[in-house]
């Protein structure tokens, strides 16, 4: 019978070998294509063929040395992986998994604590509380969002889940009978066309249906929510007997980085008793830098605020930071207590049981990886890197402005630059924009993604990878120019 | 300006040091108390005092060497942690975080892939598909639950989330208009008094309200759902114009390990078009052993089946395995596609986009840690350890049966033994049972938790830790006997 787990000495030896693999993998990233040239089913086939890890789709019967897993990873997994940690990854938003955070996460796995209740791991709960209080202060959210100020923070798996629990707290606040009788079909939730799809998903999950989603018009000529339009929509709904429940203001939309005017929106939401959630999943961490904090202006008026440490705060997924102004709001909506979870500490009321701040019961000691990052970099280091990325994006935007045939599709926000190619008449040339994106991505030298704005194709360049430096952004620009030149020189593409 | 992240050589050096810390921590567990003697606020105070990591609740301004984080962890975190990986942890259910799985998870962090779409990391998606197909076969679920059979598996963060998405799929299946108009208040969900609280939470999250939850009577004299009582409850609801949506059958309840008769329940659920979800979070992995597979008898008739790799399958949290018979069911209920997530691979229909199988958008490459476990142990090794734990629990139950003054409170299931102390009249003596539990736990030598059954206090002993061997269970038994002796010798406790 094999040992149930690695012995101490085996773990030491293999752990060092795995750490070395990680070090070599990260060091070797610049030499690899950002996006692998694999088609659907190729990885599955490679894993399932005779002699592979899972021949004929069967798990191995016999134990195998753990060193040999690295061979399969080298042979099949890495060549089949989009390399999000590559310094030339500019797609979506960054999903930083810094080496620093991995070491913090290793400690979390070593402790292997379930933090569902305070009593199931006091340190996991209280370290998270202290760390989130500290970040609330460093971001300038205001004392109201700290535990000492009557609010508090919690680490969720994702901004999607943060938005969902904010919605559930809002539903309970609007109508305390919600826990007993559910939703009644009159609830309404306010977003913009640029609000993240997770809000539509949260509305669906919560049983409201898509009809509950009100898409509020933007300030003309921008992508940002119009507070006046919001006021109009809410008043019309109230007049129709409907119940405004939640307004989601976004700081840095996924499409173009638009920033909804939280300060203007807050009194409108408050006038109708609706919960104001600020989704700053990507951009919110900019609040660490005083000169960038304007993006979260008005956040002190919100009921909840979310920003992802696993995006631009260099912390491995998952670590979405959510703060609420009322520490009782999430437990009031989410608590369910069976006998086997009862304990003296919970009943004393002196502790936080984070299971009541989230949908799942179980939870990992996620604060450790975030702690490792702020320990190793300090706020000075975090600010320096945010500033470096913003400066590189500003430089890229300057290049775009100076270059004929390409324009900024929207005002740049922090590290996000949206651009598109234009024809001789100055109008968008979707075919060229799309072709340039496809050529950049298939080159393997860099990776960018797209959105559609006003019906036209846009290339998004999201600068923010922990390994991304100004030189990588420069190289991307040169690649964009070269590919655009090739596309135009050879173009028989249909024009829009 | 500090480096944005550790250099390759720094990571190599620190990584080895952190691995060594983990090795030493695990090796030293038997010498530490399972539950720390800390009170509410003590960890937070220790972290916030002058000279500590977060003096006055502020984050550090300056970078600090990452080695020094280990000092804080040693000084404050470990002494404030309930040690779930301790071999004498018998509380709740095991939350195994094997060293093997930590190495797999380290690779996941190194790749740092977001697996939301196939195209955002083909290997993360296809490895998960292949691995879950393999486990479906190894567990005897039947080909219908594999991707090649038209179903498929997905790794969720927890069984709570698995139950929630099963419920959402069920709501959509019962009434396709659900995505547009939400729930209508007529939906009903069927559970027992022993069903996990996550079902009540899922019903609340989904907007149904507690009134939607029907608690079905057990087979008399047991804790298992009565199929006849279920049939009666469903028929009455239908007659009243209500809509049965989902039945949750539990294999191994948290309280006492009760097993609902899936084979008898399935036709009742099917007769009313209700979704049958089998929550086998803890016990389901026993299906790997042919002689234990009877606990999941009838699973082939279910619509979905969930078992947690992070409980008794030695894989670090989070890794809850969910299978559905219809691969289209979850995407049909959960898909929301904004422009920036559109891509050719998704539109080809040839790939799985796992974001549509879960509530959050983002997801980690969780298959790697599970792969590491099955690679290192093989099915042979996994079965051997499950059998070892079951044998130790059987031996413990034998001890209980042979000892005067203590009885089994429910039939043992797999690794779970429920016991209570009785008075001279043979009736339960809650005061003694409670006092014994408190003395065992405060001794630091072992940790057990409780439930209440038929209104009386019960000690649960969950055998299943990766480091737990027969000798640890023997030692627990001796400790229980010694503490019971002390309690009875000194007792001035009020008798029930």
C-alpha cells in the first residue's frame, strides 16, 4: 500500500523540484507564444491516447512518481495553455498570479484551514478582517467600510460573486420577507450597456429574470451612466409600482474602461432606497495612488465596493475584495445555521463568521496570498507598479494619437487603451482592425482582445501584467504597426 | 523602485525555504494542539499592535523581505489556527489538503490561466473534461455522465455552489421562460431534515424563499428520505397548483451520514419532471471501491451528482466535482455572452466554455491538483486509503458497541461514527456527552464536533484525514473513555 501522502523528505525534494519548474517556466515565458496554436479536442486527444496520462479516458490504476507529472505538463499542458502570465499578454484584464502571491498561497494550502466559521480557524478570519480594514484605509474608501467603522470587507472568489451577494443583501434590505417568500417580480436593477455581464447573470441567478434589468442611458457622447437618466428610469418604475433594488455603478468597464459618476449616482439611488454597488473589479486598486484616486470619487456614498486583487493587485486568483458599509447586511441575507455549525463563539456575537458573507459554505485562507504581496512590495511598491503600467498606457495612447490611420476608440482609462483602424475617410475600418488583431494574436508575439463600441470593432490593450514593462508595450505597438502595414498592403478585404 | 515580482533566483531560494517551512509544519503537527486556545479578537490584536505586521490597522508602506512573513505566520497565524490537517482532526468532515495536491496547485498558480472560456486556456478546460470523464468511470456513475456520453463534469468551488447551479438548471428546465421572467413563487424543492444547509441557502439565493422548501419525512426509524412520503408531498403540491422543481437526495448527510434511497426516489422525481440532484459531497468518493459503491446505488438515474475532492479525496480546497447527465443543461441556464467574450472557438460549438457551468466568470486550473493526486496515488492508492479509514471507523464503532455507558447514535456510515453517552437507564445523557466533547477538544489532543439527533446531543467522529491512521483513532477512543471517566467521577452536572 502506497503512503497516503508524500513523506516530509519526499515533499522537500519534490517541492524544490516543482519550485524550480515554476521558476524555469516563468523565466522562459518570453520565448513562448502567448496563445497556443491548438484546436478543439487536441489536448484531450493527447491526454487520452495510448501511453498518455489517461489512456482511453481511464484514470491510472497504479501510483506513479510525482516527478513524472511534470513531463506531461511540459508535453501537453503548457503547449495547450494561453499564457496569461506572459509579459506580452494584453487581453481581457490582467489576471496576475505573482510568484510572491504563490508563496503566500502555498502557506494557505499547508494550513489547509476551512474558514467558514471564526471557530474553524480564528486566524484565517481575523487576518482577513485586519487586511481588508488596512486596504480600505489605503484605498481611501473611508472608515465606514472597516470593521471598526461598522462595515467590513471579505474576500470573494470573483467580482461576479461579489455582485451576487450585494444583490442578495439589497433584496433583503428592500423587503425583509424575501428570505421567507422570495422575490415578487417587481424588483428592478439598474446598469448600463457597458456593465459587466456578471450583473445580468446575478439578476438571473437571483430569480429576477432579465426583465428586472434596466439598461440606463449614458451621458451623451460617453459610455458612462447618466445620473439624470437613472433618476428618470427609477421614477418611472416606482410610478409603475415596481421596486428599485440595486444600482450598479462601474468604475472601469470591461469594454472600454468607462467610469460611471458614482458621486452623482449615489443620491439618486438613495432617494429610492436602492443599494448602490460599485463594481471596480479592475480599476478600483488605482485608489492606492492619490493622483489616480479620482476614479473612485464618491465611493464613500456607496453601500458596497468591489475590486479584484487577482487582476491588477498581483495576487493569484481567486481574491476579489468586497466591502460593505453595514457589517450586518450580508449575514442578515445569507445566514442559515444547522445544528452542526452552532458554536459558542458564533453565539457570543463577538466574531465574524465569513460563511455568512458568501454563497459557498467552505472557504480557503485567501488572505495569506494577499498579505504576501503587500508584505513584499509594500504600498510603495504597489503604487510604483500601478504607475508604471499607467505611464506605459499613456505612452501607447500618445503613439496612437500621433499615427495616421489609427485612432483611440475611447478615452484611455488607467492601463486600458482602446484603438481602431480607420479608412481614408476617417471612418472605422472594421476589416482592418479585425485583421490586425488576428495577425497579432496568431503571431504568438502578443495577445490582445476586442470589444464592439457603437457597433464597430475595437482592439483593447490592457496593460497591467506583473511582468509587463514599458518595453513590452513598445514592442506591441511596433507589432501593431507592422501588421497594419501588411494588412493594408495586401488587402483585398471587403470594406465595411 | 522594488522589482514588481520575485526574480527567478529569488523565487527559487524563497520557494525552497517556503517548501521547507511547509514540510516542517506538517511534520510538527502531532505536537500541536488541534484547536488553539485563542479568544475572539486576539489574532487581530496581535496583528495590529505596534511593531506587528499591520500596526494600528495600517498596511506597510515599505517592501519587506519575504522570509520575514514566515516569522509572523509562526508567531500569530499557526497558534491562531484550527489545524485541519492534524491527524487527530475528526471534526465536521475532513478537508484534506494533501502535500501532493499542493504541488499540483502550485503548477496551476504558475500557469495562472483563467479557464472561463475554452479559448482562454484550452488545456485547463480539456484536462478538466478528461479527468472528470475518468472519475465518472472510476466511480461507476455510468457513461451518461461523461462528455462522450452526452453529459459531463465540472469542478465547482464547493458542493454549495454545485447545488445552486443544479437548482438553476432545474428552474430553467421546468420553465424556459425563467431566464426572462424569473421565478413565479410556485416552485418547490424537496429535501429532508438532514439535507445540508446549502440547499436552504440555494433556495434562498435563487429567489424562491424558504416557503419553497419541502422537508420530506424520513423512512420511520431512520434519517433517510422516504420515497413514499416524497411521492405524497409532490402529489399534494401538484394538486395545489405548485411546481416541483428539484429533489435533493443526500448520500451521507453531514449530521449522521444518512443515505437517501436514490433508486427509490428517482422514479418519484421523474414522474413530476423534477430534477434529481444527488449531494454526495463527503461520501460519494466511496464509489471508487466496488464493495462500498452501494452507497451511491441508483446514481445513474439522477440528473446531477456531486462529490467533493477536497473532502475525502485528498485534494486541497476548492475542488467539488459535479456531473450532469445533460451537457447542455448548465449552459442553457447560465450563459450570458457580452461582446468581449465572443470568440470563434465558442461559436463553433466544438468546445466547452466552463464559465457557463458555474456562477462566477473567472476560474482557476483546478484540475491540476486533482490530477497530481490521482497520478501519485493511482486508483489503487485512493481505494487503499478510503478502505483504511472505513476500517478504522468500523473498529471504533466496535469499541463503542462493546463499552458500557456509550452507544452508537446512528448506524455508522463509511468513516463517520456518531456516539453518545447514556445514563443508568440507558437513555441519552446529554450533559455527559457535551462535557466529554468539550474536554476532548480543550485538551488539544483531538477535535470532534457535534450534531443533535431527535433532540439529543451527539458526538460525530469523522475519520478521513490524509494523515489519520488507525492509531490516531485508537488514541481518540482512549481519550474519549478517559474523559468520560473523569466527567462521571466528578459529575455534579445536572442530568437530563
